[in-house]
C-alpha cells in the first residue's frame, strides 16, 4: 500500500527473539571470598606494600563483590560507588 504517490512504504522492522546484549562490564564476577584471591593478587602485584594492599582488596571485594581490572588505583569506577567510597580502617580500596 502506498501512503504517498512515488514513495514506497517502509518495510516492517525485524525483531529478534533471542538477542544477546553486549557485555558492558569487563569486571569478573565475584560470588565467593575465594573468587577475590586471584583478582586481588593480580591487582596488588606491582604495589610495594603487597600484603596491606591484598588485605584491603580482599575486604573491599568481599563487601562490594567486585575487583576492578588493572593495577592498583586504576579503573576504580568500574566497580561502582561501593568500591570507590568504601574505607577500611581509614584506607580506601586499592
């Protein structure tokens, strides 16, 4: 059917039933305390005070269920407000 002479009708849009959304977060999923261990070890690898860094990271990971990718201090916004605002004994999350 033509709405205007000389202009064809637009085709109807195709809707996919099972479209997969793109991954928006590059942070690994943390379900248990054990999931935090390798992530915190990698995050604190270059930090001179590794033991303190890991302890803080483990507390933050346990509470926020997230460890940002990268090294100490980088990409903190990837884990949201919980990770960026949390303090443990006066220290911020690494």
